[in-house]
């Protein structure tokens, strides 16, 4: 996750960059991988949460989740460790769970 709107993927063994993509319209603030390693969720100050297929790096869902406050929006995202839930926390003082 980075302020330049990119998500970058690195090889664990070599540290080499293997893929880079523009993921959001504003800074990427948080990432989380599901327990099976199939999906990635990203949160951003563009007020959106995006769900990514890790195999083909394609966005499979986008949700507008929080309102901006002082140029910030989504501060954290997370997958539940065993249930199909996604949670987010925002600068708007809201915590949300998506079921």
C-alpha cells in the first residue's frame, strides 16, 4: 500500500517486484488477504474498498464505504479469520462489518 495509489507485489524469496498496479484514485491505506490466500482487500482515502482476485490481479468488487474527513477516509480493512466477513474503520469515526 502506498500514497502513490499503487499496490505492489514482491517475490518472498528474492524481494524482486513481480507486479505493480494502480489500485485506487487516492492513497492506498490498508491491505488484507483472506485466510485462503485467494482475495486481497484494499482501503483508500478515495472512500472505497476494493476486493481483488489475487490470481489475476483483477478488481472483482468495489464499495464506497466511508466519508472523507480532513482528507482521510478508510484507515483500516480486514478479513475475518474464519468467516466470510470484511471490516473497515474510517476517519468518519465509523467501523463497519460487511456480511
